[in-house]
C-alpha cells in the first residue's frame, strides 16, 4: 500500500522503514530538516538487537509535502508525532488528504479526538503500539524490541477492510475490536513510566524495586479506574493483576535494548517539552497530578531526574488517606 507518515522519529521511522523494506510505497514527513536530509542522502538506518538494516525511502518536511502529493491526494496516512504536536500534524494532513483518505494514529495517549476535529472522526483509525524505539541522530533509529501493536476502529466493533489492510502492511500489527481498551492499558502502563521517568533508574529497575511497588500500583490503578471500556492485557501487563504486572513488565523491559523511556530521553537527553499535559487530560488523580508537577519542575529546571523524586512520590502514596497495598489491583 502507499502511505504517508507524519513524524519519522522513533515509532514513525521504525514503521516506515519496515514498510519500505517490504515494498510498500512510503513517504516520510518530518519537521527535523537534518533528519529528512540524512534519510534522503543515505537512507534510514534501523539498528539494535532486533534487526540492523538501511532502507532507501523518500522524506520531506511539512512545507515540502504538498508538492510531493499526487493530484488525488493522500489515501492513507499515519500520524506518529508527539501528542502535543497532533493539531499541527492534523492541519498538514487536512491540506493533502484525499476525499476518501484516512489517518492512523500511532501516538501515545488518546489523541484521536484532536485529529477527528480537523479531518472528521470517520476518517480516523486508532492503534496501540508498545514497540520500544529511540531516535538516535539524523537518519538513525534504535529498535529495542518486538512488542504488541494493535489497530482498530475508534468505535470498536468488527474489523473493517481498512483496519485489515493496515494490520497486514505494518510490522508486528494485529487487528482488534477493542483498540480503546489497549490504549487505556497503555495509559496505565504509561503512568508507571511517567513516575519512573523523574528518576535516574532504568524502566526495569523502577518497576521492580520493592520500595516503589505501591507507588506504581497506585498510579496505574488511577488510570484503570477512569477507563470507559474493558482494559486489555499486553506484554505482561494485566489490569486486574498489577503486582504481577510489575514483575512481568520489569522482565519484559530487561530484555529490551531500550533501557529508558522516551519521557526520560525528552527530559534528560533531548531537553524538550514532554507530552505530560496531553496525557494529563486523560488521567487525573492525586498521584498522577503529583507526577505531572514533578515533570514540569524538571522541564523548567527546578529539578533533575533522580531517585530522590521517586522516594518523594512513594512517601506521598504512603501518606494518602487510603494507603495502597501491594496486593491492590489483584
């Protein structure tokens, strides 16, 4: 299939590289002009323990995209930008999307509403992806593991032809009738990653150390309690067994070459604003609210990422009116 991918970083670049290698017609679009130039000059390189390959694929900046689109417009697109850039990506697509075209979001969080406001809800397909990847430098992406990838219609229900087409074309993808349930599972797992990201621990260590178990369970449960659908299991995460999930997710992450979350990399490596405010629209609660405040402190230079932050969060959870026990969520 032919597809245009808006956002050619860790996830968009990984998906696009695999699709291009498989013979699909891929056009990458990214705001990083150096990344675009490197891809066009030398190809896009995927490296790490899963595979190591370079693929030739066309790349453009958003300003260049309209001139590269055929007269019929873009039939299928992927939005893989950080969630805080969803609105700008939607505006780019609105100019080039074909009348019968559609958009797949592979982003963190529940971003489909923002896309729907611009292109129409009937043209948006959603997905949940847990593949771990990092943007390393222009033209280079680390793929740390193979993990769950589910694609489905926002409204749920039967697998539609376009969902089947996307799932067949994309690496590791499977169709689902409950994509929203997977997304809320990712919100719960992601809430634990947000907590760990304000420390200097690896993902696996933040999930496995006993002194932080109650914290991790509490923040994950906050997300699960707000889910409007049945939350799905994936990669060791089971919503009604959060203690066991911590053990399984820690083991899952120890097997990955991606030791730290993209959140931590945004804060400490790339020194840029995170998606925390977008995620905060989906998850509210005393524990996650406290994590959001800490992330803002790091973004604005009042804190750094260190284990003392996790100690502070753990103490906060212990002092809640209804303490969390290590058996919660079982």
